[in-house]
C-alpha cells in the first residue's frame, strides 16, 4: 500500500491549510488521491533542508510536494524566497541524483486557495500513480 | 525506553465515520515505547481531558500523542491538560487525522482512512520520542500603541486605548484626521449630521494627553514583533512649523493660488496653502508643494509675509521619526472605485453625473454649495435626480464581485435629503435588490419610498447621455417589463467601495494578509474578526471590507480592547520555538545572519580572561527570533537547530512513514 505514498512538506505558516482550506476541500469533493498523502508539518518552506526531500525518497516516497505561502506573502517575511532560491539550485542536483522531476513539485498555495489546493493534490497524485512506485533508491539500498 | 500514551479521538462521527479509531489505537500499541493506547468519543470534552490526565499519572507517561483534529483547534487544550498532569507541555503532540484525513476521505469501509491515520500517528510517535522539554519564553511588552488611519474607526480605537491609560500614536496620511466620515452630510438611519457627531470625537482625540496625532504622515517601515514593534513614520514636509502655527488662517486668506479640493471631491477649489475643511484637526495648514509657485519657481511667498508667528518654512524636508510600540491597530479605510471605469454612465464626460460622496458634499451645510442641491454644470437646482445603485458592486466583469453593503442605505438617505431640500423634486432609484439588513434600516428605506416619494425602479441602466442640457438615462424596469427613459437633471452613481491605494504595500510592511481586492484578512472571519495572523496587529473599519459607521466604531473599540488586554500584562509568554546555536561547531560563516529575516542573530565574541577575542559565534536573540527555521537550512556546518522542529525530529518522522 505504501507504493504510492506522497509526502507533503506542509508549512505551519499556512495556518488554515490544516483547517480552512481542508474544510473547504471537503466541500470541493476531494478524491481518493488524498489517501496516499502523508504530511510533515514545518514552520516555513525556508526551514526545508533539501536532504529532507532526498530522505523522503529514500524512505519510500513516490513523490514529494513542497507547498507554502506565495512569495511576497510569507508569514515569516522572506522564508519562501530562500526556499525558492534553494529550490532552483537544488533542482538540477536532484535530477543528477536520478529523481524524475515529475515526482517533485513545488507549489505556492495560500490559506484561502482551497480549490487550488484540492486540484494540486488530485493532479499530482494522479500523475505519480501513473509513474508507479519509485524503486530506484530502494533497489540501490538492497544492492548494497 | 520512553513511556508514550496514544489517545485516538473519534470526534463523534467526524473521524469515526471513515477511520476505525479502535484499530488505530491497537496498531499503535504494538510500537516500542508505547505503553498505553485508547480511543475516546470526544477527547476535547471535560471528561475526555480528565481521563487523559488520569492516564498520564497512572501509567507514568513521559509523552502523549492525541490523534484528533488540527493542532490549530486543540493543541493548546491538550498541552494544558498534560501540563496539569505534571508533564512538560511540549511532550504532547497532536496528529491531525480529521482535517487532513477523515474529512477528505469518503471511503465508508474505513480502509484508506484507517491506514493513513496509522501512518500519521506512527510518524508523530517517532517524532515525539525526540521531543525535548521546553519552557515558554518571557518577553517584555512596550505599553504604547500605534493606530494607522485617523478615520472614525482609528479615532475610536485611539480614544479607547487612551482612556485605558495607555499612550497612542495616531498616524494619518491626510493633513487632518476625520477620514471619509467627515465628508458625509447626514448619517443613516438617524439622519444626524455627520460632522456634528464626528468633530467632537476629533477634538477629543486632539485634546487627550495620551494621544499623539501625526497628520500628513505615513508609516514607512515596521520591524519587530508583538509587544516590541519599532515603527518608522515619514512626516511629509508641511512647509509650516507645527509648533509655531496658531491656526489664524491669514496665510490661507492671502494665498493667491488655487487647486482642486480633494476634500470636496474636486467640486470646488481650495487655496494652495490650505486646511482641508474648517474643522480640521490639527488646525494647521499644509502647502500643496506641487502647485505652490514659491516652492516650484521661487515666486510669490505671500503666506510667509503675512504669517505673524513666522512659521512658514519653504525649505522644510520630510522627516522620519522612530517610535517603539507594543501593538498596532490598522484602520486605513476605503475609497470609491474610480467612476471613469464606467463609460456607459458618462462619468467624467457629463458634468452632472456625480458620485455618492460628491452628493454628500453637495448636501452638506459646509460643502461647496452651502448645503443647497445645485448641479455642477450650471448651478441650477435639479428637479429630477436619478440614483444608480450597484455601480461596480456585484459586477464581476467590470467591477468587483462583492456587495458594497452601505449603498442601498445611503442612496435612500440621499433621496430623503434631496426631497427635504428640493420639495418639488422627484428622485428615481435604479436598484438590483434593496439590502437593508440592520437595526431600523428597512424602516428607513420604506420611509424614503413612502414619505419622501422616492421612485424605486428595479433594473439596470444601460446608457446615460446628454441631450439638450438634460441627462438622459435609459434603463429597464424589470418589474413592469418596460424599457424606461428618464430625462434627468442630475445622476448620482453609488460606486463600489474599494480598498485604499497602497493598502497592499502597507500590508507587506506589516506582514498581514490581504485578499484579491486588497482588503485585509482577519485571523478568522467569524471568531477572530479584529486579529490578524501577525500577533499584536489588529484591524478596524473598512480596511477589512465594506461596512457602515456603527460596525467600524465597534471594530475600533474591539481592537482597542484587544490592545488593552495585551497591555494588562507586564510580560508575555511566547512559544519556545526558536533557533539555537551549537557553540561547539559554529564556524562563524554568518550565513545565518544574512538569511535571518528578523535580524535575530548577532555576532558574539568569545573572549578569554585577558579579554582577547578567541573566536566569534552566532548568537540567537530569543526575543526577536520568530522560529521560521531559515537559518537552520542555511547553516553549512549544521550548527543551528530549531527547537520543536529539530532535524532529529523531522528525520525521525520521515523514517517512520
């Protein structure tokens, strides 16, 4: 069942992500995609160490979504700018390490964008399901 | 070995309908370190909490997991309960299996929901094993407040805070406080004169020893956090020395140049050195530098010649002053949507098409016509006046999707004011719906229709054009099903209420949220209507959205009471989620100093007994640190960690999923 686990690095700075957006999400008919999402709460996208993402893939995640406040609207003033810059630099390194970029998504969603949030999760879970389990890292570990 | 207790909440059927809570509890019991598991109908109820406390003591737990709703709901509740049972509150973690699990799953077999709850709870348990005991940080509070905006909401907030014995700085962008309310002629539904009720409040604010009014000023920069804000305020050059000016008005009288009056909505002219209206507070004039020939071309200077106390200073510059405050109330108000956007109504092209606020000035005793209703083009008294409602409001294509809320009421008021001044006149109102929800509001509209003979036509206006000195209004009366063409002498547009220019940039300075119309976001639209997501910053009045005077005043008072409640404590306890530096491994690269958005990281010198600097270290100021964790991810030597969100905790959770 873990084959299609998606990990969301879900910043605390979206205070309503947990309540408001998802309360509305209920109304907007979230689909089964949600069942494969596991959430890690962090204060800000700026807190995200790129190693968290690699660790998630190593531990069996098939996709990772990093989501936080829109640039310019950071709960912590500038944290998401750091995250964005780090992401740009880190993306090519991840590609080099053999992770398909279709499995990793960075998306800005504000607390009031319930519809966007639902669409995002539904689309990404659909896409990751199509890609199937991410086994490269696991195989590597077993080979060792 | 840790001793962890896991409590799974059913939340009635909120969680239990798609999650098998018993199974979640049973599965968790198999994990190492878990010594108690159980599920319960309502964990947050008083018996639920008592049960939790008893079990903590009975099983000598050193960590508690509550799998329930969002931590935003009940993290505080359960941490308090755990504390009461003798455990450190930060040894209690909440797993969100309601908003993030049961509510988004519709699987009645409970298969997926249960599986996900098990995973989420397991991750939280592994994280909890790495939790450290933390204690809250105490920070002092500066007991002074800043109010941004000197309209009725801001004045009310300032007066209430001042009455509570605290100092207030009231910042206003215009040369006088008073805001939009000072422009109104009468107010619905009581029909009392706006200035008669407004000006005493303005004077009261100016005489109150606890209130410092800064007009012709704008907030430039805001630093700090609740209890400890540092604000930079730009005092724009007034070209008049405020300390010397006695408000005699001779300079205004002698000034030979004129410009359009902003206060009179462009319907008349004011002098280039001016106070916006006679009751201005403070009664100190300001020079309109763009139109002053002395400042532009070094010609004239009449005001300086006649001024007795010699307070005119053409060389005056903007001054930036710094104030330390503990709380901020934002009350920046509204403006009307530019009517020029509605070409079909002829605004700007036809002189006799005016806005609602312009009509207020026409009807006002202190306005450009001295309170007589005379139309702008030729000064004649209009015998037929057409009022058009919802200009821009409830019109997603050309305007805004929301209802501006007050237009139905003020248009009814306008028809009455008109009838009281022009007895043989006839008013027509084109409306979509009449929204008169409020105490004595519906009766007020009925009075306009039944006593003062306003003709209400349900329908939209398609075109307004000029013909033989008349303004022709073409529209539909959807109740009779007829097309209507009216020959009007004047047309009044009830234009949509929109946020002030620059509302977004102020929000960014303050770090508060705003919606797509640049109205400020409340922390919670129902339960925290005056708070913002930034602690210590409160909202009042129409900067939040369209509202009438009683609502604005209530919000002003409400935010004042929040400020006073904050100031009733000498210090404040805050969450200990802050960064801390490993002094053994920090190599002083200062990446964290550069990354920190709050300037919370200082460079510390480590000296030996002789005072020789041995090395440099980064040091976090816990009072300033907000716990975002940007420094943690930026640190190359892994020497900073974030309490409550340590690398160890995050990796433990990641390893368990």
